[in-house]
């Protein structure tokens, strides 16, 4: 175990915990009996097979009384063929006649790193809580001062153990060396790690919805279950490069000749509006960017994730912007083309608080910054909001609109349940609840 650093300042500290993982993957067949609640006898020396005190082991035996039961080894007796153990999962059945069992090491602290989705996967061991205790032993009696801790079905009773470190798992490393053995190292950070660790997203659809190789969301990898059906960033990396041709009006000047009745020529300069073919390069390239995490009052940039023009009016372009990650208290001001939407002072208010007859005010402002005024929002409890969203459903349906509506209701209620065939998306429109 590495050095533990703590101080009066609230900051994250790190610690590495290295465990001997030589017993990783042990799986042996043994004839076992369970004469009482705390004793298990076998026909082989389990300590010689690599098991140690404190290991968590599971007994699997087809049609056997204690199939699937999990115990923690407290100590070995009778040359390793008898163990004193505590039941931590499953049920214990007294079995005096021996049966054949598969005994497997399932100690999470050395095996969680390599187990698959059916056991403890990456998404489960990262950020799991870790507590390290210190024991003091009486040198005369070899007894733990304050009592010995024990694993029970309800957890761990620490007895006289003193809490030395409490934190979360930040990383893991498994090192196999034929000379020094196998070592499992856990990188830990103190409980303050959650406060300094910034969790944000990238405005990229694949990352946001955790798409797998089939293009379907991986519900075990998304940050929040709601993101699996959120198509907000589907066009966040759209690129448009084209040359638009149009006609623009230009003024041409020419001389018009006029001859009077006595043959005297006169010339008049006149102007005329004509159409001149022109072109312009349109380049719109959206890029995925990291959403900032806002603490306090902060000026941030907006990240475009969508643009399109109005269907029947190509001159009107609509753009969607992402601001930040998580919930914020509000938006105090909006800066457009380096101009604030809140009037700076009385002079700015006089010139920009209303549009003039020449329509020369680019950004109309309101309020006054020198009075401390900001933009205000409207409580969501006022009025009824309407939202259209895409719902991701893990299976096809066959039964008409009624069954489809039932699937959607189930999805909104509890995240949905896997159905048959391929997953699909459907779009629903619903009213937002007040507040």
C-alpha cells in the first residue's frame, strides 16, 4: 500500500493498492462436505492449490445442496483440507456426505479487472467505494484489539479496525511476470476525487449515445440511460461546402443621343439596373467539441451542433447551439456579434433599446448593466411545454399502434425491456410536466 496523504485543505489525494494476484483464475474440482455452518471439509489441500485466507470462493455443483454458495475463507486447519469460512452469498445447507464441487476463486479485488459483463465489468469497478482499515494486535495474546472484524451476509463488521482511508477506484493495472508473479494494482483517489473530477461530454453522436459496432446504443456504457435515445448531436459534425450562384443588381451608365430638328446632337448620361451573374462559396463545417462545466458565473462560448434553413424560405437559417454540461441557474446575458443583449448604460439604451426607422440597429438591447439588470427566465410551471423526442426501443413490435404505444409507455416508465428482433427508434410528442 502506498503513502496516504491527508490535510486540512479539501483536495483529492491518491493512493495505490497492490495485491498478489498469483491465485487469479484458480478453478479446482474437490469433494466437499459442509458439516456445520462454519466448516467445510475437502479431499485436497486448498492452500496448496493457491487459495489464501481472506479469499472469496464459490462452490458450484450440479444438483448439490450448496450449489452457488459463496464463502470467505477465515483460516485453514487439518493441513489445508478443512477451512473455517463465513457465508456471504447464497444459502448454506448442512451436508455431511461429500459431493463433487467446482471451487472457484471470485475475490473481486483481484478478478474484477478481467471479468466480463455478466459479472463485474469496467463500468462497475470504476468509482466503486474502497475503505482501508488498520488493525492493532496485542503482542502478548496475538488478539486484535477491539475485536476481530468479520464478513457477514449484511456486510463487514469491522470490530476494532480503524478507518485509515476511504475513497473511490480511479484505475486498475494487472501485471503478469513469470519471475515476480502476478500483481493487481488499484489506483485510488480520496472521497474528494468526486468534487474535482470534471465529467463532461463531447458533442458527438457516437460518443454521446455510446454506439456499438451495429450502430445501436450500448446501455451499459452510456453516462445516463436517457442519452441512448437522444439524437440531439446526430448532425453535430455536418459539413456543407458548395458554390451558390445568384444574380445581383448593378448600375450601368450610358449616354443617350438626342438630335433636334436643326440637326444638333445632345447627349444625356442615364443609369440602368441590370442583373449580373455572381457566385459565393458557402462553407459550414461543424465540429464536435467538449461541453464546458460551469461553476459560478462564467462567460462561455456556444457550440453549434445543428443548422438548416426554413423549408419554404431559404433566406432564414436556423442554428442550434449547445452551451454547457449539466444544470445551470440561468443565462444572464447573450453576446451576439460582440454586442450585449443588455444595454450597457443610459447612452447605449438610448441608441439600441428600440429599432429605428432606418433599421440600422443590429442588436436591440434591453435593461441596463449599470443597474445590475440581467436576463430572466420564465418558470417551467407556467404554461405547457411540448417536446418531440426519439425513443430507442430494444426490439421490433408486431401488433399495431396500440401495442406500440404500450411499448413506448413502458420505455418512459422504466427504461423499457428487451423485446424481439432488431432495436429501432420511434418519435413521440408529449407534454412536459409542470415544473
